[in-house]
C-alpha cells in the first residue's frame, strides 16, 4: 500500500498532495504567498534551473506540466525551504509527493536508477549508504580528504568509541525481512527494470 486513496486522478494536485501520507497535517501549501524565500535559499536552485517557488505555483494552479519538468528532479531533500517558509509550507514535501506520483504513474523511472543502490544498501548493510555512482563526484568535490575518510572510517569510528556502522546478524536479518515483507525490495526491483528498459 503506497498511497491513501488510489483514485488520485480525480483530485487536483493540491488535494493529492495534501491527502498524501507524506504530507504534514499542517502543511501550508494553500497558504503559499509566492514570496520566493524557498527559491532564494535553495541550493538546487542556485546550481540549476530548478525553482521550488515556481513548482509550488504550478501545483496550486493544478498545472500538470510540472510533472514533465526535468528540473524538479534536482531537489535533494535538504529541507532548507521548509525551515524558511513563513507559512509552514514545504516545497521539499511537495516535491517528494510530486515525484512519487510521477513514478507511480509510470514516468521518469530512469531518473531514480542512480539512487537505487541507496535502497539496496538497506538490504546489504541495514543502513542507507551513499550510492557508489556518486563516489567520483565526491572525490572531485572533497579530494583526498574524502578518500582518506573512506579508507580510515572504521578506525576513526573506533577511536571515537562508535559501534560498527553496518548492522549484522539478527538485526540485519530483521531489517531484510521487513524490506521484503513490506514490498520495498520488490519495488526497488520494479524500478530497476523499468528504468533500464
Ligand atoms: S517560501 Fe513558502 S510561501 Fe514563500 S514561495 Fe516558498 S512555499 Fe510559498
Ligand atoms: S529540499 Fe529541495 S527544494 Fe527545498 S531547499 Fe533543499 S533542494 Fe531546495
């Protein structure tokens, strides 16, 4: 079960988003006054054509073309917009629900293929790990510092008195069972197939 109410096409986008289980009960979507604070503080907007204020406006206008806009896939859920919005709206939540709706409607699966290894890491280690596809980009941004961190992570954690990062034994089995029984694993595999076809 992925959504509250599967007959979502009979609703406009605002109602779809407000009724989604991911939306906060007090989400101020309808109170958006188009002040643009979300965009002015958004790192994704700074480095791409993504515009959270414009996305919210198109949702409020029930403009379905927002679902075709490739820029909405640049949001990376940092929640800065949410913490800055004066009317308790969250462009971040709006984006998450919008993207999930697009995926459920069968579109843009190729856009999440590179993130699937993040999901698979829950199966392998019991925790979310940065997708290996991003390794080169992280090395480019952080250089040798990032490589040294990767190489010495276990020693650093031990020195700090932190337990093993990955889950093991029964704990890991339990997580895997939850992911299988809840349909998470199957969903990952479905997206993988759709994204690669
Ligand atoms: S900060 Fe909030 S009120 Fe302002 S444009 Fe963004 S969503 Fe709308
Ligand atoms: S969550 Fe997305 S929309 Fe909000 S500030 Fe971060 S990147 Fe921008």
